[in-house]
C-alpha cells in the first residue's frame, strides 16, 4: 500500500531501462519503495539497472516485456500482479524514431506508433484492470509535450504521444472513483539517452527533475504533470497559435 504521503511500496516499471523511469525509481526507493519490478526487453542494461537499485536497498526483479507484443501483455503482467499488490505502474517505454528516415520508410513509422501508442493501449488496459481488481494504485504514464501540437520536426512521434495522452486521460476518467489514479506526465525536452546528440529545445530538463515532479504529483494525486511546470502555460499558448505561424517557428 502507499504510505500516507502517496509514496508506493511496490512499483512496476514498463520500460525498465528508461533513464526517466530509473531516476524516478531511485528517488522513490530512497523514500519508501521496497519492491521493484523492471519489465523490459532482456538486456545487460536491464540487469545492471536492477543491480544498481538493489544496492540502494530495494528488492528488484526483472521480467521480459515487449511493447510490440501486445498478445503477451496479459500473461506477462498478470504474473507480476499474481505475486502481490502493485502500488504504482510506471508506463515509461517509448521510442523517438528518426523523423526523416521514418517518413521515407512507413514500416519504421508504424513501429514508432505501435511501440508508443498501441503497445501502451494494451499494457495500460491490462495494468488498469489489475489495479482496479486490487482496488488501489496509480498508473503513471510518460506522455510528452510533443503530443500537444504537430511539429514538422517530429510529428510521427508526436502523433503517437497525442494518441497515448488522450488514451491515458480517458482511462483516468474511466477509473475515477475506483480507487485507481491515472497520472499523465508531459515532459518537454529531457536530457536522456533518447535525446542524446539532438539540439536542446528551450526549457530542457533532466530525468531527475521529471522524477521530482512525479513524486510531487503522487503526493498530490495529480492527474496531469508538466515538466518543467512552466510548459503548462507555454503550451496553452502554443496550442492556440495559427498553423501558419507554427510552421514558421523554429520548433
Ligand atoms: N527524453 C525526452 O526528451 C522525453 C520527453 C518527453 C517524454 N519522454 C518519454 O519518456 C519515456 C522514457 O524516455 P527516456 O527519456 O527515459 O528514454 P530512454 O532512456 O531511451 O527509455 C526508453 C525506454 O523504452 C524502452 N523500449 C523501447 N521500445 C520498447 C519495446 N518495444 N518494448 C519494451 N520497452 C521498450 C527502452 O528499452 P530498451 O532498453 O530495450 O531499448 C527504454 O527502457 C518515453 O516514453 C519517452 O517518449 C521522453
């Protein structure tokens, strides 16, 4: 169960090597989280992330999870929930893709959509049902400001995040009053493996800052979290700009 401050004791990460997810888990383990499941594609990185978290005092298990294999999600995630209650599921997997390449190779573009959107629809529904069955818990979904407005530079990724964001909002509404809380996290540019080598966008932030915002959001039981918070105001303005103007912005 979560403590009185909303910090989970047990946590399942989908996308167990994500830098944002691992910064969040480190932060929560220092607070109270004791049991961590890292679900992801099997790799040395997944195992070393588990080793690092064990050194902080958490009991950590890894399991094979592939967002691109939705048929397996029920069985894979079912095993985790069968072992005991999970207070928080962090849906962190995602790929950025390569916009220019993916425009030329539609199959690659579909892979972005299938990972970020349909993979999350499947894993999100399976997790939500399990949380609802136990009667409590949070589903924290890493969306992105990229889903707020189409941008020439990354609209394939952005459209997948727009779908994910609306899906997660609706899921939160569907679960309202059930004891299960869905929190949509919308970071801007985060300096992580995903953005390595890319030119930084304004208001760039860090995985640790996202982790801090997630912890605060859990304590407040927020439904939406922007990182940094100033992006909420910036994006509400950007959302209403005329398209002709957005096309000329260096976004
Ligand atoms: N970095 C940013 O600027 C930024 C901004 C806004 C939102 N986000 C979102 O935040 C989340 C985490 O991003 P990050 O910055 O922490 O990037 P990251 O370190 O590259 O993490 C991405 C994660 O997704 C996993 N993944 C990719 N394809 C998968 C699949 N088919 N099945 C299972 N796992 C898969 C990766 O696992 P492998 O180790 O197997 O590759 C990795 O754990 C993503 O959803 C991203 O879209 C990031």
